[in-house]
């Protein structure tokens, strides 16, 4: 009798353990982002788009090697030691965003020259080779914004002038790009969107096969992420830009439609400073955001502390209210200075916006 009871007990415990292990395999370990098949999740792209549009107002943060060279596109060969923000405080950025009632932010984790704001295994042209060695800028960014209930999102340039990812992307380039994306998307928690730049619109040749491979890999790392590629909206308006500085359409077409761009991208990015055409259309129904600059350029310039900023009226009435009727968020760029702080005029302007803006 005792023997039978013991056998029954062992079998029962075995079933409990098996069930527990099975469930445990689906439960993410603390601090570890699980790599899973997309089919394991019931993410609805339309639902993600709906949630994205509810954010309404975000902060675009151009902070990278360009901050130190009075130029928008830094070339290769720069000394990492020149990147030296002595008072860097991502909490100050987040406080400013909170004061304006922003709900998300997008940080330039890597721009066209290839400087990485994180300690990457792929290159020495990164923050670990600067006077900030030992600090994790991206972790500070995501932590400080999350503390204030503001979603941290990423920007990533495919074009890399230091590692030579230019012109046609090779299979070796794709391996390297994937390594960097894996570091970004497995070490900093859930990232709602990734904005891709420098691919077709400058520096590199875009094609659908490479895009599908890279974006497919991104979504294998984070099934709930949405991806946008700057080039797609620019393809739509190919006639207006005259092809200057950009790859002509890879399919040898005069232009694609906005609907076709939306079928490639999870949401659309309208890069407002490129021209009047780079606005979300009045009849736009596609989940989008539009990115102007509160200052005159993307990256910080010595003139910024005293120059005229975008006015409160233009931000609130000329953008937020207008774009809100076009299914489009406002992603307002601010440029931290060489100390790693937002200039006081920007901080004050964002506070003024928050006083009159009602989401």
C-alpha cells in the first residue's frame, strides 16, 4: 500500500514538474528578452498602429558624433575621444519631454558615420572608446524615460561610413548589422518602434530582399516592434525631390504610392525639413509621425542657445492640432548640446508648450 502511494505521489509530482517546466519555458526570465518565433505571439499590427497613434507627441533626440562637429552628416575617421558630454543627463531630457506632455522619444543610437552610443562588440568607434567609458548611454536613456512613463524608441542608421557599409550592402554587412541590432534589441527591454535611416535615401542601395531579411530578423528579436524606413515615403515623392542625393527607385518606377509605402513599413515617417511635400497629407489615414526640428538643424550648433526656436503656437496649433487630424503624431527634434544637456531655451519652450497643450 505504501509502495503504491509512493508511486502515485511520484507520478503526481512528475506531472506537476512537467507542467511547471512547460509553462516556465514560455515565461521570460527576469532581465532577459526572449528570442521567440513571431507566430508564438498574437500581436496585431493594426492594434499596434492604433496604440502608436495614441501617443500623439514625441521627442526626437539627435545626439551623436554630429553634436561635436557643426555638421549634420559626419564623415569617417573621427576620434571617439571628441565625444565628451561632461554633464550628460538623460533625466534632464526626460523631464523636458514630460513637461511638454510628450509620450515617447526616439534616440539616434547610431548615425551615418557609425558611432554607436552603446558598447558594441562590432567596432571600437563607440561610447566605450570615449571619456564616458563605463557608462551606458542607451540604458540611461531608456531607464530615465521609462521612469517618467515615456516610451523609449530607437533610431538606427544602416549607412555606416566608418565600417564601410556604403553603396550595395553585402552579405557580410548584413551579418554586422544584425549583430548591432541584436545588441540593441536584447539588452534594453521592449522597444516599441525602430526607425531606419541611411538606406536608399542616402549612402546605401536599398532593395526589398535585404529589407525583408533585416526587418524579419528585427521582429524575431522583438515580435511586438514596429519598423519604419525613411526611404519609403521619399520614394513616394520621387518626382518632387528630383533624385538629388537619393537612390532612384529600385524598381525603376517614377514613384510608388503612399499605400505601397505603408505596405512596406509598419508606420510612415514624414521628414518635414526636406520640403513642403514631406508633410502628412490632409487625407492621410496611415499611422504616421512627422519630424520637424525645434531648432534650425538636427544636431546641436554653437548658435542654438540664442537662436529663434519653433514657437509654442507653431508647435501646438500649427503641428499638433493639424497632424492630429491626419492620423499622424508629432515627433519634435531637440538637440542636446556638447555637455549632453538640452539648452535652457529649449527646456523653457517645452514647458511653455505643456502649459497650453491638451492631449
